[in-house]
C-alpha cells in the first residue's frame, strides 16, 4: 500500500516536470533494503522515507541528512531499545528531519534528541548530554524538526528532547517513565516550536521548557500523573537566559502526584505548573486539578524574577493551593496579572486583587511555596509501560519544513478532564 | 599465611607473568567497559536494599560495619564494632541519612534486630575528617536513579585493573575516575551481571582505606523516627 502511493507520487512529480522538487522520494525498507535502521538512514538522500518494519532494534540511530523521514510501520511494534546501555534512541542533527510512528525505550539519556549541537560528522558535540550550556555562535540551531506519534518510554533523561533547535513540532506523542522530563524543549530564542496533542505521564516532570523563549506554544496536551506537570523557566546552566514569551494553553494538568515515578531532582512533588524566572508567559485556559502541592507557582530563579506573566481563564480546583506567588526577596517580580481564572485559594491570599490585568502586580516578593513530602522514587526502568498508542494516519513522507506554520493559540479551548484519556494509563 | 608461603605465592605469580601468559594489563576503559561501569550505581538503585559489611582503617583502629543500606531511601543501618576492643564505647548501632547520624552506643547489638526505641544520640554527618562518616556517605552515594554517562567515563581517567573473584563470583575491577592531586580513589568489583560486589575506597582526607562488601536482596530498614 505504502509503496503504491509513493510510486503514484513519483509519476505525478515526473509528469508535470516540477524541477524544484526532488525527482522522487525513495522508500528504504528496513530490514528489506538495509540491515539496520542506521544503514538505511545513512543511505537515505534528502526527501527519502526510511520505513521500518515491526521488530526490536538494538541500535542507536543518528540522522545527519536533511529532510529524511524516519517512520515505523507500527508505532507499538517498531521498538528502538537501548537496553539501558545506549545513550540515545534517535539523534537528529540535520534540518527538516521527521521521526514518526515508533517507540524508543530504555536509553541512558534520551529517546529522541533533535539538536544543532553537532560535531559536523553527524554525531554530537562534546557535552551535549543533559543540562548543557551551549555556545549558540559555535552551534547554530537546527532548523526544522518534527516528532510525531512517537512513544518514548523508560528513558533515563528525557523522552523527547529538542534543544538548540527551531521551527519544530512535537505532536501526538506519548512519554512515560522518564527519570527527568517526558518532553523537554530547551535553549531556543525564538523557538518557533509547537508542542501539541501529547500525553506525558509517569515521568518526574511531564513537560519542561528551559530557556525556551519566543513562539513556544504548548497547546492541548495531557500532562497528568507525573511528579510535576509542567515547568517553564530560566536556568543558568543553559544558554539563552532568561526564559520569556511562551504560550501554555488548553492543557490538562491533573493529579501530578503519582508515586510510581522516578524522583524529581529537587524533590518536587504535587505541582501542576511551575514558572521559575520566566517572563511574559501566557498561561491560558488550562484545566489544573488535583495537584496536592500547588496548581500554579510563580517563582524566581536565582536573580531572575517571574515578571509580566499573564494567567487568563484557567480553571483550577482541588489543588493544595491553586496559585502561589513565590518570588524571592532577591528577585521580586512585577507586572504579573490574573484575569478570568476560576480558583479558590491563593498564597498570598489576596493575589487576585494584587495582580489585576492589564496593569499587573507591583514589584513584590511572595511567600515560600508549600512543599509536599515526596515518596521515594522508582527506578525509571521499573515504571510500567503505558497503553498501546494510535498509529499515525497513512500518508506520504513530508519533510519537517515550514513548521510549525500559523499557530492559533486562541482557538485552543479549555479542555475537559477526559482530554486524550484514551491514550492514558493513569486513572484517578 | 606464613611469610614463607607468601613468598612462594609471590614467586609463583612472578613465574606466571614471566612465562608470557596473557594476563591483561590495566588499561583505560573500552566503550563496553565504560558502559558497564556506568551502570553500577544505577544497578544498586534498582537493587533497593543490600546487605553490607565494611572494614575501615582509622587512626583509632579498624572499624567494622555489618548491616544494610537502602539505596532508594538513602538510609543505612549497621552494627559498628572496633577490632580488638570490647569496651562499650567501641561499639553500637548506627543509622544514617545524607546529613545526620543516629548512634546507640553499646556492645552486643545487631542490625538485624528490631529497632530499639531509646538511647539514640543524633548528630550531623561530617563530610570530611572522619573516615567513618566519609564511608557512611559513600555508602549512600554509590547508587543513583539513572546510569552515569558512559561517554564521559570513557573519556575519564577510569581504568580496568584486573579480573578477580568475590566469594567465588567472577568480577572485574574498575578504578573510578581520579582527580589530579587527590589521593581519593575507588575501585569497583563488578560481577558479570553488573552488580557491585565490593568497593575499595582510599578516602580523600587521610588516605585511609575502607573495603565494603555488598550482597543484594536485603529486607527493608526500619527507620529511626529522625529519618521518617
């Protein structure tokens, strides 16, 4: 079936003599045409599709050719298994690459990594693991990436990780059992990255944006059943401080107090959304429920205050405290504003009056955020796998160009508690 | 072992080396060895609770620890004794976490017994100067909830030293990364399954030596109220 539409596409392209397009997109089948995914990827030319048959692949794949599409024939049965020996499942260091419809699990670092921090030979530059302060001049950002319908389970750092990468999309993916974040976007300014329709659960943190600024859209995701649902903030260990101008809208951030998860590095537990040292972020129409520490905290990060953040029309209920303003005396924030939120409890108690929109709050420190004692963590490998995930709809390979396109965050509504529930293994 | 037998063994070892058998020399880690060493602390974390016995050479004699350590909860619980001494001050029960030590002085206590409710003294755990405390902290830090970075280990000063056995189990000895000018070093005895069987430590401040044996599969530790 898949070969048939590829051929049809070739004929059409050839027939109308469209010179600007690649003459044809070759389909490289694994294992039919190549002995390993890496062999297929290495043989691929820009625009080619590497189509992987069901099986467990014990290899680490590096994609250094632009506009290649790596696709599994069955998301749940095409498995790249790191066996807790290999660092990364798929590493993308070329622009325009898409990774689709497969599972990456049991890596000592990341399931899928997209980054411009390449050594030029398709590999990673030294120090590109974990928290890294990159030199943006030496390593210009990767331009264009897409991670779609990927299941990233039981990886020791991040499930899906994009840093020093712009103009990308992470969508319809599922991340669980990450000892750090399920999905992580870091070190981009402006990012021009859309994160949408994903489920991240049973991770230390569901989604983390660190120094990810400017046209970062986190829309319509389910970040529930982690230790912490979502964080967005500034981190001096990484480049491009401070974090600013992200849009976090229409997400379900619920019951982030799941004990069967790896420990969060700072011992956090029971937090829905945490903004630390972030500026001018928009947090709108999120459903934030059942987080026993706090629904949302606005905090400082070292000398960086939380300033100019707008919290609009979120619905918060059954959280320990719905909203906590925890800016430090060293970095008191200003200009934060609240409007149209449904919430009952805030710290300080009069936050709604202190943070009018559009005027924003006067410069002030806050109070210490309440802490929930965290249960012991679980080994990331022991976190139970999630349910089977839906396959990507069939279709021709499309390189990750022109992403994310026009994003209409205003059109993303307040979700129901059932958002993406059919893809979730967490109940409450 | 008598001096004569010891000498004979040395001569035999020299002969073995001399006649050209292929005994591998210590070498920087191969990537496969680095991956193995990178997993040691994570494997301890997955183990959860292990039995431990330790001998620590200190200026005040050889301290012996016998008990267990919980790598996930960062909690240890051992009976302490001092070789060659039988006065009450030379022995006791110890329970500790990353920052504090609870000590219950007295002979004849076993870590396997139920936790006595009284007569505990609580003090901060010292991070330097005390061979005992440095060893206690080491016992908690020899586990981590994720593998170490094999690539960095591969590029480090870590070395494969030799093959050996612990209690009949074949192991490889790996020397961990060292820092220039620092005496501290750790030697990991790692079995074929990646489990840490023994740890030799040369402790930073004094160069004193400690040997710790691990056996997986210990029951949980009943925590002292200070550690709940």
